[in-house]
C-alpha cells in the first residue's frame, strides 16, 4: 500500500512540475503590451502678469461678449451661457464677488483686454 501512495505521489508531483513548466512558458509568451502614454494636453501658454483681483461689472462683461461674437459659434454660446449664470451672483451694485475674478479672466480673457 505504501508503494502505491509513494508512486502516485511521485507521478502527481511530476504532473504538477510539468504543468507549472508549461504555464511558465505560456506566461512568458503571452505578456500584455506596454501601456500607451497619455496624450499631452497642449494649452496655449499665456504669460501671467501679477494683476490684483477685481470685482467685474456684469454689464461690462456682457458688452465684451457682445463685441466678440461671431468668431466661434460654440465659444459664443458658452460665453453667453456663462453671463446668464453669473447674473445670479451679482451684488446690488452690479458687480461680481472677487472670487469670480479668476473664472472671468480664464473664460473671457481675450475679450477683456481693453477693459482690464
């Protein structure tokens, strides 16, 4: 009886060793391709000047957007929508809070060169 257990154990060990060798070969052959790098985001770099934050008057922003209409329809629509959304944050004096300065400069910057 012991001879049979030892014999079957030896055969089982040989089968396991053979299977692991085949698996190691298969893993070496089927390796995943290297990951593709993310595409670089190209933004136009604009020099940043040290400008004090300001409270923008909504009517000036509306006038600047109206002056800049026509170049890009999608951008025009986005700018007009931004003006509509900013109306809910305007104070009684017609100005936006200082916290909106960065947003206004980022979204409407090229149109505000004359007003800045």
